[in-house]
């Protein structure tokens, strides 16, 4: 991700979300984002696709799904 503001892999995306944006990837947030990104009528999803393309939307969905899977794999207290 050296020259691009758009993350091109999971680690860069996660760093962008958690460190640069200061967001917490908890189960509720991840679930909400997956639902929005899979809704073609969602305004923010439409903007993302217009700006960065459908293939990037698909990558972002996959990264959120990976984050969800990692959260699901964590031991619950």
C-alpha cells in the first residue's frame, strides 16, 4: 500500500481501519458493514463502487468476513 491510499491487502486494510481511522472491529460493527456492503441499494456502498469499483467492494467484503471469522474464532469469556 505504499503509493496508494486504498489498502490492497487484509493487513493494510485492518491497519487503516483500526489505527488510522481509530475504529474498533467488533462483532456488531463488522456485521453491520458486511450487511451494508452486500446491499446494492445502500448509498455508501454505491459510492464505494462508483469510486473504487466492484472488485474493490468484493475485496472489502472478504476482509470484513475474515475479520468476522477471526472474531468468531476467539475464545469467549
